[in-house]
C-alpha cells in the first residue's frame, strides 16, 4: 500500500485498500460466527474511541459519555502538542480501566496502573516500535539530552557489535545488532525523521543505483570482480548526482 501511495498509483491503492478491507470483513465475520462481535460492533467501537479521545473536537460532554475518564484537560484553543498530551492521558486511563481486578468477592474493584510502555503495540514494524518506545521513555525523562548524545551511543553500539563479531557468537551478534538498530531508530526520532520512510527511501535509492549498474555493465554482474562492481556503483552515484544538478 505504501508503494502505491509513493508512486501515486491510485488504482493500485484502491486495490490495496480493498485487500485491507477484506481482512477487516473476514475477521469480523469470524468474530460474529463465534458469537463475539460483528462488523457493526467494530465500527461502533471505532466511533466511540474517536469521540472519547478527541474532546477538543466533539466536546467534553460527548467525550465523557463515550468513556473518557480524564479530568481537567484543556480542550479549547489548543495546539497539536496539547492534543497529543491529552490523547496520551486518555489512553493511559483507558489502560488502567482495562486492568482492573477484583481482590475478592466483597471488595470493590481497584485500578491498577499500567506500565509506561504497555500502550506501545508490538504489532507495528520494529523500527516504528523502537521510536515509539523511545518517545514514551522520553516523557519520563529517560532519553539522550540531544542528537549528539544519540550519535555517540550509536558509535558505542557499533564498537560493541564489532567485539561480538570478532568473538563469533551469533546470539550476541544478533543482540548487539538489535541494540544498534534500536539506537538508530531513536536517532531518527531526535532528528524528527520517520525511520520506516527513511529506510524505504534508502531501499529505493539502492534499487535505482543497482539497476543503473546492471544497465551500464557490458557483462552480467556476477562475472565482474569486486573492483569492477565498485567502479560501476561509483559511476551510478556520480550519474545520479549529475542528474540532480
């Protein structure tokens, strides 16, 4: 779907959205057949969530009626930052409400606060999840002070990865590589860059340059030496740079 959006191929996007909608309808039908919920429940739940989490749009009374338990929020004439803070506060209270338990048959239900990172979905792409986790941690003051701090951490993680590569332990190599990617995702956050989109752009750039290598080569690439491949790569980069001028 992202590919269709980037290429502005609207017919392809419509087709992809149809595939996405099919999945929603398919699982809603499964839920209804099992007696849990139907598509109407999905839509009603979405409507209620939007009203609950947007008191600045639908009004505090409607938001409260939809289940918003937050009190004292500023909702009039607020900017994007205040909207996000309100959103987070409302979500936090929703999470607490979901984790209520009964201590015994006679005691009242009590609210158990959820962890700071509990609201970050593990279903999203890993780079996006890393950025979200870092942003949540930053809200309680656990973050690098500036971009330079993240860059220094990135260098540190590279050094630790090199050590594990020399040690030859695949498990520790994977662990250190994960730390490196996590730090890179949070560098993107500090730079206000979407890491997923940055990586997609990097992938597209590699595709372009590699295709240019294939087009410029007089023989199949697999028959060329490393030095010849490097020269073709450098040539494709120079050509791309010249076209931008």
